[in-house]
């Protein structure tokens, strides 16, 4: 193609000069010079013009590609910022996530993460900030510099306000994740001093032995401190991308996340309560965890606000019937909520049963919902239980020492009694021998006595006979003597 264009150009030039040669007799010299120079310049500028056109075509293609990419980037930006209404897999946008994060931040308070433990002294625990300072972008650096020139530099703020009560957690790496999370509760502390780079904490009360060991041994190397104790919830343990369905009220529970977080530190019963959260209820579930999904078959109104209003500092959020008392929870327009036919609602089992008995709703499904933990009261209750157990342990140790002393005295008594028993056994054996000997001697004496008695009886009988014989002889002699005396 290039050679054809070049050949055509040569033909045009030759034809031009032929025409000029033909017109030379009738044209003036300046006509010929002007036309020739114009032709030469036209031929000369064809090549840069062609290069410019080629470059323009290439840049035009790049421009079209960049416009397509810019349009796609705008769509991605809109999707990232606001989410996608047509693609459910795109997830929530940054605006929605920032709103959720702000809600969580308001409820959870301020958090300071990745603080490095510098010493293990319980009287003054020093934590250093290891996170780098935030770097301003270029477009924000200039106004900041102008503001710094206009006003005197402010004093650096403390890392954590002094006097603040905070809650410490030891950070540990989580399997299959690239960051560390709080895994061990270290206790409640008061900020006694703070600088922009480090903070010094002091326990507000006596720490448990495990907490003391973790701090003094420097095993808790990385800390997170919270202005408020973390809040419990249901959605935080739901698998990403999971959606609620008929069998899962909140969505599918991320069992791998629970296994990584809890490891072997909880009982199987507690782990099952997290795994079953939002699943269908069973007859064995406690009443506190049984919730019911109902559908309204009639129009109905339910009063949700109490008769009085309390401030946030009062602490009374609900009355005894569950109606809202806190002004932040109460409805602005009216204290009743209206339900139309077909509306569905998840209620506690006893409340659902009342509506079912009224004929207002029909049963759809029953779910097991894990009761949430208020860690302020849970930790306080655990501490009270540990204190009570410690007292019971001390009492048990005292009783154990008393029993051990009694056992020792009993064993000593048993030892002495054993010696006495041995002597008594020996005496018993000797006594038995003596008894046998005495019995033999007794039998012998008894035999001899019997023989003597029999001999005495024989002698007695013999004496009786002799006495009778003597009596007879005496009578005979007396008779004879009387006869002799009486004879003339």
C-alpha cells in the first residue's frame, strides 16, 4: 500500500511539472516559481502530516480505551460506594459499611489496638503505641501547611485520656487470618498517665492469677484496650455472603470462624449454642432461647413504648413488660406499631402464644436464638463467683488441714493402739496358755478332789459302820456289865 501511494505521488509530481512546462509560454516567471514552491512544500509536508494522522489515530484509540476504563471505574466507584442493586454478590457499599461501623463505634466506644507491653509491673503497666501516624494525602497536606503557618502548632494529644477506665485484652494471631484479635481478657484498668506515644495503666482491683501471670511474664505482648466492653451479637458470627432463609433466621453460622476464635477454651455446650444460633428450635431448648416467627392474619396494633420516659443516664431502657422507656428507643410519632395482614414478625415464644390465642397471627416457624451476654454484668458475676469460690477454697483448705491433723492424730493413736494390741495379743496368747494349764490343773485337782471325796465317803461309810459296830459292842459290853452288876 505504501509503494502504491508513493507511485501515485510520483505520477502526480511528474504530471504537475508537465502541466507547468505546457503553461510556461503563457505564465510569468513568478507564477511558475510560486506554483513550483507550493507543490514542493505540499509534497514535503505530506510526510509529517501522515505521521501526525497516524499518531492521532493511535492516541484516539488510547483515548477511547481510557474513556471505557474511566466509565468502568466510575461504575466500580459507585458500586464500592453505594453497593449494587442488581448484583447481590457485590455486597454492601462503603457508605453502608461506614454507617454500620459508626453504629458499632458508638456502641463500643473508642479502641486502641496493637499496643506493645513494655514492662510487667502491675503497679504501672506501660503500653507503647506501635502504629505509625496517619499520612495526609497531597491535596490535604497544603491546607494543613497553610493552617500551620496561620496558627501556632497545638500541643500533641495524649494517646488515651488520663483517668479513663479501660478494659484490656491480649491480642493473639488468628489462624487463617493476617491480623491479630483480642483473645484473652486481662482486666479493668485506670489510665494514670498518657503521652502521644505510650500509656500507663493500673488495675482497678485485684487481678486473677492467670491475668497476673500473663502480664508479669510478658506473655501478653500485644494489647487492645477498649473504652467499653465489646458487645455481643448474632450477625458477627454469620458467614460472609450468607442470607437468612427458612431454616436459618440470621444466615449460616461460620463454624470455621467459631473454631478459630474459641479453639478449645469453651465447653461443647457453649460452642453448640453459637453454632445453633438462629436455627430451628427443638423441644429440649430452654424457654429463654425459643423464638417464634408468626404471620398476621388480622390487622393488629401493639404498644411498644412505656408510659414514662427516662434519660440515657438513668439506665432504665425497658419497663417490666418490655416497652421502651429510653427516649432514644421510643417512637417519635406514636407509641403503637401497626401490622397488616401478611406481615411477619419474630417474637419470644410466650408473646407469640398470646397473639396466637387471640387469633391474630398464625405460627410459621420456631427458632433457637442464643441469649446475648452483657459482659459488664457477666464479668462482674464471674468475679463474684470467683471470689465466692476463693472463699470456699480457703474454707475447704482449712477443713482439709483440720481433717489432716485429725487423721495424723488418729494415725498416731492407731500406731500406739496397734502396739497395745500387739501386747494384748501376746498377753491373750499367754493367758490362753495359762487358761489351758489352769484348766488342766483344775481338771486334775477336780479329779483328785472327786477321788478324795469318794474316799472320804467310803471312809465315812466305813466309820459309820465301825461306829455302829462299836455301838453294838458297847451295848453288848454294857449289857454284860449290867448283867454282872445286877447278878446277886
